[in-house]
C-alpha cells in the first residue's frame, strides 16, 4: 500500500470515529429537549399566576415597595447572564454573551455602573479571559436546572438589590428564549424594579383574556408584596433557566447534526480520493509489470 493511500485510510478512520461521537451527542440532545420542553410548560402556569398576583397587589393598592418603586436616580445596575456549561452548541452562548455586552453598553450610556452575574462556565470563561469583573457566578446546572438553583441565584440578586449601601438599583436578565427546535433567540428584560406596564404572561394566559379578580390583603398589601415579589423573581429566573436549557439542547442537537452530516460528506470525499490513489497504484504496478515483461522480451531477442 502506498503512502498516500495510507494517509487517506487513516483520515477516513479518524473522521468515522468523530462521526460516531457527534451522532451520539445529537441523539442525547434530542432526547433531552423533550424533557426540557415539558419542564418549561410545567413552570409557566406557576409563573403566570405569580405575575397576576403581584400585578394585582401593586396596581390595586397604594402600597409602596422597593421592588416595585423605580429609582429615578439609578446609578448601578446588575445584569444576570445565562450561558452554557459546555460547548459544542453552535452560537448559543455567544449570542447570549453578545446580548449581555450590548445591554451593558446601553446601561453605561445611561450613566449606570454595571455589575455582572453569570450562570454557566462559558460566560465565566469569556469574562475571565478578558479580565472583566464578575460579582457572582454559578456553574454545573445549565443543562438541567432546578428550582433550588433559581432560588440561590435569585437570593443573591435580591440581597444586592435591597442592600442599604453598595447595592444595585436595577436587575436585568439576559437569557435565551426557546421558540422552536430551529429558533432560539437571546433576549433581555428588566426584573427589578418590576415594570407593571411591561409584565408579560404566557401566550396561553393572554388567549384567555381573563380579568383580575378582587383581592383582600392580609395583613397588608406591603406584607403580601414582601412574600410574593421574591417568589416572582425566583419563578422568572427559573423559567429563564429552563428556556435557556431547552435552547442549549436544541442548539447542540442542530450543531451536532451539522457536524455529523459534514463528517459523512468528508468521508465520501476521502473515499473517492483513496479509490483514485489505489487505482493509480494499480495502474503503476501494471505499467511496471508490462515494462519489465517487454524488457525481458527485448533481452531474449538480443541474446538470440
């Protein structure tokens, strides 16, 4: 076997092994998307009802609460960025990071200092590589978040927001919205102070077009807000984590499918080149045999 043919066969074996890995990763991500979608669907009604309750208390009472009262002289804003712990997911983390960078630039243009909190190793690595300060980070659960994870993240953010000194005046969230298996969009929204005119329910709740019921507040509207608003922030962060997890799996499935298809095409191309090299070797060997036979024949005629 010639040297060129050995090179082609070695490359074919290498690409075939890579194709098996990417195919397995594609199948794993495809199976996890279904679970992630179910988790998003299960968390949405709870988040919607909390949103309705908080909106009802804040708009149907004279209660003044720090989580719903906007500071006209805000000077410091926190940005929570949700990325992936692992790569091989196409532009999923990159798009979220770009959205966070654009949001931070916008807030700085408004004269606000930006404090960054990050979920996911990809975002942490991006900021550490550029020596950018990170106020807090959480890793290890980007592809399968729990409500406990959301509660931990929300607790630190609410603590920073309610701190009497050195706290933040606003909290913004940058995540990825799962729209379909083919479309995932990086979005940002302000969590606190709560913008009552911008509170959004799910499409299902909007379709119902229900009116708000009457509420009695015990012991007071302020007490109800103290209990509800932290849960509201937790539920919104949890829903964002689930949306981002579903988006991560969808992006990884799409990236791995593309890698598998490209590996298949490369194998076909290398196989054609290997066949051509083998044919060239066979042709050369035949030419050498024929040339040797002719030389022997000429030598035999000359000796006669």
